[in-house]
C-alpha cells in the first residue's frame, strides 16, 4: 500500500526548542509514525524570538533531521509564492498545520486551499489556541479576526485535530460547524520508575517549565509565593524561553518583593534531552497555567515520577484523585497557598508516596497503541 505524503507546517522546529509543546508534539508524532507516512516538515531556520539562523543548517533547501526531510525557510525567502511552491513540490495528500493564528504556516495555506491552488486535504491542530485562557489574551483583536474568517469561510473544508473532548468543545464553541477529529497528544518521553531526590522537612524545591508568556501565568505563581507565611526554605527555579520580555521584566519586579526564605532564579531554556535530568533535582512542578490542551511539561514531570501543582485548566485534573499532585482552581489563590505551605512540612515518606503514585498513574494513562491508531484515523 502506498504511503501518504504529509506536509507538516510549523513556525519553529528542531533544533529549536523555545516554542515548547508544539515542537515536542510534532517531533513525537513524526518519530512514532514515520514508518506509516511520508512526512515533510516545512518551517523556518530560526528559533522562537531569535533572528540568528541555526548553525549547520542550510536554509531554503531540504535537510534531513532524524531521517525526516525538513525545509528551513530563511527570512528572505519566506514569501507566499515560495511557500506554495515548496508545499506543492512534495505533492502532499494532507497538509498538517500546527497553529490557528500563524500567517505563513496556517492562514496562507488555508487561503491557497480556498483559491484552489492546492489540492491536499488540510488538517489543523490549534494547539490550545482556541481555549478560553488563550483567547483571553488580546481578546478584542482575536474576536474581530474570528468574525472575519467565519464570514469568508476560511476553514470551511478544514479538519480540526483536537487532542481531547474538552478541546473539541473549545473548537466548536468558536467554529460551530467545524469538522473535528480527536487524537490524543503523544510524547516520546520514557517513564522513570525511581526517584532519588529526598524531601527534608522545612524545605521545598519547586520548578517552572514553560515559555515565559502571559498564558503560562508565571505572575500568578509568584504572587502565590509572595503570600505564603512559612519559616521553611522554598526554591522556585524557572526554565523556559523568554518569549515575552516585558512580562519577564514585570516578573522580576515581583521577585524582588519576595521574602528572603523564598528564592526564585531564572535558569534559561533546555533541550529535550535536558528536561528529565533537570526534573530529578526538584520536588514539584508549579505551573498555574491559564490554558493547556495537553501540557507537555506536566506530562514529562509525571513521567519523571515527580508530582505537580497545577491549575485545573489542563487535562490533568485526575492528579487530585490519584494523589500525585494538586489541580486547583485559579479562583482559589488561598488553596494554592495552603497546599504549598503544607508541602514545606512534608517528610520524605509522604513525598515518596506521591512520587510512587505518579508512576502508577502514568502507567495506567499511557496507551501508545490506541493513540497511534487515532492518528492513523486522523490522516486516513
């Protein structure tokens, strides 16, 4: 049977990693399904927020990355006609878009399709961009734009890829007639079955792992820490790309007001390979995000046998019932404060109990075969 050609369009891809979850999602999908489909990635030659091209990558031609053909556009060549030529050059059966708002890698291909310039079927993964939390950022601009694309029927022949039933509802709330298929996000991270870090009473090591942007809600986390009354020592180390530098400058202002027993440090961003070793140094992920359609940092933390402190705006609320974390309403700041204050006094036995529950939970949660079948159906 002939394998389908799938053109995967994404603004940023490896070796870049600053765009976070979408890059991990696409990377995992390609590696797990590359024997089933012929994938061709079309992207740019710079990472998110960077003007410096990747080293050892030749732009404006096909390169190979992990046995997958990748076309890295330079800024100079990233033009409408060139994008159309590269897409049609691989004769795709399906074009897989990884953004709702991207001009070059979502809106343009949709316009090409509407104008009859490409024949391939289009599958669009909004990557959580239609969630309530994501739409609350620059809401007026987004509302006007949504009204326009509905009026012209830009997505009339598009299949939407939702990663769960909640995201399906979010998509249909915005685009009532949308054709939506569900395939759970996949991640190639391995399960760690033993934690070596110890938990001393009076000490708590927290970390943040995500892009530094409003939707990830770092300010909220810092404000929670600022209100906690404890004599214990709390460390909160921040890992992620500085996507919004104004937001980070505001974060630094909050950090300066924290009590002396609470230490907050920016540690930069990490490659995929560095994430799990880093998680091994901390007790909990603390990420009160506004919205996640999947939450790779949450997944990777739990896969590292590490419990989490998160908002209830992600698909991981089961951590409450499974005793491997805390999913708390963003309306209840006091509960966040109470949880973190109580965790400071946890001993190693209580902590290891939660770590073990993380392992049990993820063993039950992972169903790679079922997930891959859903992707085959998505691209059928």
